[in-house]
């Protein structure tokens, strides 16, 4: 039976049930506010709005020495970062750039639209004030944005993530087209193998049955993950072809079953090749990891290799026991 195994990954901020909002804003007095007024804005505008949206709220505390290490950590791990860019404080803009480079889910706020550069106005941004009606409106607007973020926490929402998303899509497409070409070559090879098996010509050299290089390329390099079911078919087909080439007098039933096995694999390869060419295929979220099953009595692969008229090699895959990394040894030795 084919199964998939996965490596455990640390939870991302988006999956953390204790969602927080980290505020980056000026500490000292500026053109618009004194130090005390900035503190008042954090405590009476930002914190209540965050709590109303279901978020805990905090900001870096003023202290002696450099805060950059602790701030960068929060910029990386916080679920949402609220950046107040009023008065174009250079520290805030630096921290905003760091956040844009490290994560998504960033909301820009300011006390007036003129404080927000035109390049950033197309992303999440809000204007706030300190009068009661403005504070209420800000809380409502912030909750609306947080609701959108909760629905799509990994949606690109800044210039850096937009760029990386485009690059990812482009690089993924290039990889997909390359895989489609390789699967096309594999399909061609399987048609040759099928013809040689059907015509009884697989004893001739060079033989596609004996070489099956495209099939081995898929299994040895895993240039794309086709899913556990197709991998199972491919491993069994390669093993069967190797057993076939090692038999002195394979029976007609053995060859017939081998033809059926290769034909089924060829059809599935063609289907996946077409999906790859159209860009309609996505690899499994978890890496497909398969394991040969062994006979409990002999501790050998369950295969009639010693007979002169064997049946096609059909391997039953079982879940691979988890090692320290959760993967186990991924490379199965299916050599004769």
C-alpha cells in the first residue's frame, strides 16, 4: 500500500491560535506628537482596536542599548504588524522594510493620507485620529482588515511579497514545463517498452526494456513529486522490467502481466504530462515517501526471483517508520 509521510514543521504565525499585533511607531516626540501623546495613542487607540479584533497588542519598550534584535524577532514572528508612519520616522520605515522582507500581514496607519507614500497606498492602510468618533471608526476599520487577513493570511500584501509571488509563479512554471518535457520523454520510452514486450523483442540490445533510463530518472532524481500512487506504479514497473531481463525463460503470463503494468503506468504518465503542460498540476503538500514491504519469514522483498517462470514483481508499499526527522530513509534499493 502506498502512503505518504511528512516532516513536522514549526507552526507559522498564521497558524498560531494566540494571534498578536506588534506595533511599530515613534517613541520620542516628533512634528505631530510628543512622547506622551505617542504613548497615549498606543494605549487608547491601537490597543483597544486590536483587542476588539481579537488580537493581543504590544510594542517595543524603551530601554537602554540596541533594540534591533528583539524587534526583528517580533517583526518576523508577529501575526500582524501595525506600522504608524506618521511624520516619516526613519526607524519605523526601516522596521517596516524589514517586516515586508520577512512576512506578510502588515497594516500601515497614519494620522493623514499625506503621510502615506503613494507606492504603499494600494496595500492595507488606515487613517486614524484621536477624537472619540475617529477612534471608533478606526477600530471598526481595523477589524474589517483583520477579518480579511484571517480569511487569507498568506495573501501578498506588500511590494516585496508581490515580487516574490511573481517570481515564485514564474519559477514554478519553468519547473513544471521542464517536468512536462521529461514526462513526455518518459511516455515515449514506455511506448517503446510496450512495443518490445508485445512483440517479444525485449531480448535485443539495446533494449528500452533493459535500459528504461527515463523511468529511472524519475525515480532516482524525483525532479517532481507525481504522488505516491504513480510512484508505486513506477517502482513496481522498473522492478518487474529488471526481473524480466534476468529471467532465462519468462512465461507468457509473466510477460502479459508486465505489459498490463507498463500500459497502466503509460496511461497515468500521459495524463500527468498533459496536466503539467497545461499548468494544472500541483505537487502534494507532503512529500511522497514509499517503502518496500518485506516478508516476515525471510526479511526479503516479496518477489519470486528464484523461479524460472516468475510472476511480475508487485511490491506492496507500507508506511516508512519515522526516523529522527520524520522521513526515515527515503531511497529504496530495488536492484536485483
